[in-house]
C-alpha cells in the first residue's frame, strides 16, 4: 500500500475534483455507490472503502458498496445505529477512528464481511442538511494513524458523496414510479390481449381479491411432473404473505383440493388439523380460507385460494363465483400456454438463424487473414465467441425469453474466459460492477460479444510478462445512453498499435449493431479504458 507521504493536499484536491466530475456523470444508485467506493480508495490510498446507507426504518445501516470486504456481504451485512465504529459515527454525527480497530470499544465484527486482515479504521457519517443518510469508512491492512488531514479529506468526500447519493436515490425513485405506471398499463393490456401467463395471473388475483374482499389471494399451479404445487401469483393487502415452498399433492388444504378436484372451506386455518402451518397463519393474520381447483376438461392444473383476516362464512353465491373464476382462469392459462409455446418456438427459430449468421460473419471476416493465422488460434477465438452467444441463451432459458441481463451474462462468460486464457502462474481478476442491464436478446448478444472481445484482447496483450492484473467492467446509464466501461491496469496502448480483427469486430458490433460509439483512452497510471455508449433505444427489440 502506498505511504501517506504521497497524499499531499494538492494531490488530494485534484483527486476530489476528478471524483466530482466522475460523479456528475453517474445517475443510478448502484453505479454511484461503486464509483464513490473505488475513487475514495484511490484518493485515500487505503485498502478498503465501504458505504452504508440507512434503511427506511431509520435505525439500520446496510452495507451497499465496498472495495475490500467480501462481495457476499453487500446488501446483507447490517449495523444498528450506534453499533460498531461506523454505527457510532452515525449516532454521534462525528468521525470515529482507531489504529487498532479490532480492539476498539465500539468495534463490531461483521462475520460475512471477512474483515480479519484490516487493522486501522476511519468512519464518518453521510449527511445532507444535518440529516444522516448513511456512513462510509476506510480501512488499512497495516496499522496507520489517521491525521486531521485524512479526517478532513474523508469528510469532504462524505459531503460530496451524500449529494451524489441523494441525486441517485431521487433518480431511482423516479424510475420506480415510471415502472409502476408502466405496470398499470400492462395490466390493462393483459385484460384485453392476454399473451403472457404471469400477466393473466396478476390480473386474476387483483380481481379476485377485490370482488371477494379477501386479505390474500394466492394461486398455485402443478409442476411439470404433477407431484407438487408451486406458488405462481399472490395478491396481498396489508397482511404479510411469505413465499410458500412447493406443496406436495395430497398434503394440506391446497394439496387435498388438487388431489380431489373439489372445493374446500376452512373456517379457521389457525386451528384446523387439515391446514399445515398454523403458526405461520397466526403470524400473517389469516383466518378463513376458501380453496377451489383450477380444472380444464376434468383435469386439475392448480388451485386458487382466498384468505380472510377475520372469521367469515362464504355464501353459496360467493363460492359459485369463485369456482367460476377458477374455471375461466384455468382456460385462460391453457390458452396462454399455447400462445406462449408458439411464440417461443418462433422466437427460437429466429434467434438460431440470427446467431448462425453472426458466427458465419465472424468466420468470413477472418478469411481475409487466413494466410497468416494459425488454425488453433482461429478455433480458440471462435470458441470464445460462440460461448458468449451460448451464455446469452443460457440466461434466456433460465429466466425467460424476452430480456437478457447483460451483467449476468458477462459474469458467467468472463469466468470461463479467464480460466482458458491465463496461465497457472498469473493472478488476473475480472470484476463486473454496476446495475443490471436487461436488453433484448439481439442487442445483448452484440454487446456481450463486443465486451468479451475487449476482455480477450486485454488478457492477450495487456499483461504480457506480468504475474497479476485486473480488468473492471462497469455498467450504468444516463437518461439518454447506456454506458459500459472496460478498464485494465496493464501495459496500456502502444503509440503504433494496429487494430486487428478483434477490435475491428468490436467497432462493427458497437457502431452497426448497437448504433453506439466507442472510445479508447490510455490511463495516466498505465492501462486502458474503453467506453461504449449506446442509445437507450436498443432497450427495445432491434429490427432484424
């Protein structure tokens, strides 16, 4: 770790200015958090920077970003206000520091965070107009005495970060509100033109809960083997309703209804022996239950449940209406499955054709250099490209066929890439940061191929003769653009560098397929930063 002698005030001021410019370009919360943590680590010359934000309850600090703690702790590790040195800094609204933090009176272990290597710690609250919104801390592996200048710099960073986080939280809130408005529009669309099963089920649950005046309505469907019922949709009012695990057919009220194909009324689920989960029902405030089968041509495909929060006897009219709704829902489910299966088949044929054309194009581009290329190199390169395409379709098969999370795909494919392109003596890490980036499959395939080409190029050229290295891939967006940045800490760009087929392919994918632009930048400290900026229009399915 660099000595603090290099952290002079002019250098710190320059670094803070760079951070301010970088934060001005960040919009969403995840990107802003990641940027603050990384830049603070650089500015303070520390081994770890962690950011905690207050939960809505105002009493819980949740770890939201860190450059040194275990990734699994992000989003999970929490401190109460006043707990630990970071919680104590929030409670007192003052910076807190210690040379030997692990033996400080306010220190608290976060087991999942792997804090064992760190010794010294400095924490400061994040405030906006005297209101605390969270805290940040920096830690060092070697014992270090934090100076007044260090405390002042971290406090300045905290003030800068608090403003940026407030902007990002407001942006995320507006985005959520827009998403809620879109969801309302989709409900109306599902009623008039139901194509997707989940849309239909959500509409049915809302309708059933309103008409029957129930606290909870839930719908279970039989799995493919017909042995268990899986919760597919639930509508809640103010009562909590936890996710239920798959229910065996024949067990419990829902399982009995699925097995017999007959409705069942339970006056009080808290005490009836047929209901499994009395304590859970008491905790959730559930009392009476009406359970009816979803049947198509005398074949049960699921169960519809309606719970009340007070004891209630369902009238014959209510039971008849609930059974009729269940029958109509079962027909809608069968029709939706037929429509969806037909659409999936058409979509699969279309995507297979497009991807075969992409593979053919890549190989055709290589033909012009065939005389000077080795067959093994050509095969290995194309294997990596095909794996990138395969990773997209793996996500499609796992999580649906409409949108692909590019971040998820990059995390999968980079693991394979680094395993196959590094030697046993190299310790090179690839990190994917930022927010999820859901895109239609064609755009996701083009972007994944482009980024993986950049990663392969860095692994091949940036770390020659180096035992260690790092490649960072960050994803984010502004109101008008999607932004992907690939950065390495390798040798950097040579002045006479000639762009080969890989970089030509990247430029073609970015400019022609994604209608974006790409920029290469040599970093002052060594390494290369490549930025890809694309219009938000690619979030919609691209024309073939």
